[in-house]
């Protein structure tokens, strides 16, 4: 079978165009690689409340008190059962795991019911701010969710959360990456 000059030209062009078309299709329709972060970025980030929250020992707490710091936030009942204790332990360990940057991180435990937390049960988590969520109010969208651990940036934006069962090493990598990249907090 003899090909004419136009057919040869079309074949040569197809030969060179095929890899370009294949790479475009692969880029467009193939599985996208996962992002570098292990937590879930919250878009758009929610702003933490400006009004003060009550501390169990009296007095008030405002997220403005920790402005300029990264804040790990957990929400649970004042009874603080096994899941609550494990979240408080986790945020304490996350803070310690970042080493010299630990001072750049604050921890807040929001009690979302009327039960006062047992001071003895919270003693191992000294340094964690314990505050009450106003009855019937939502502190910030998402922060009332007991399942997740939340991260608030130094400007007061709730910007990331980790699911229950997420790998703590991945959480530490997220924090280290944010602390290294951040010029604030």
C-alpha cells in the first residue's frame, strides 16, 4: 500500500501529536495527587467569636487573649469521658512535639454543656484554657463539633481540622509546616 504525500504528512503529525494529547488527557482526567496537609482545610475559614467566654473558676476568656498564637481547640462535655480525655492528651502531645515552637501554640477546651469539668481530671492537661460555650450559642461554625480537633490561626480564623483517628505524626507535620512557614504567631 502506497501512501500519498498528504497521508505521510498526517501520519508524521499524528506521531508527534499523540504524546501531547495523551499527556493532556492524563493530566485532565487522572487521579490527582493528595495535598501535603493531613488535616482538612476549612474554606472559607470561620472567625472565632470576639465576645468573652466564661471560665469555670470565674472570670472570662477571649480568643483575643491568645491572639498571635496558633490555637488547638477541642469541644466536649464537662464530664469529659474517655474520648474527651484522649483529645486533651492529643493536643497536649501535639504542642510538646513541636519542641521549641511549643510556646507559639495555645490549647483551649470548650465545654459545650452545663456540666462543670472535674479539676482533678483536667490536672494532667495544665495549661489548657477551659471555657464554657454560652448556652444555646455556637462559638464559631464548626467549633461545636465534638469529633474534631480544630486549629485557629494567629488572626483568629478557624482554618483546619483533624478527624478522629487521624495519624498524630501527620498532625505534627501539619503544625511544623505551618509554624515554619508562618511569620506570625
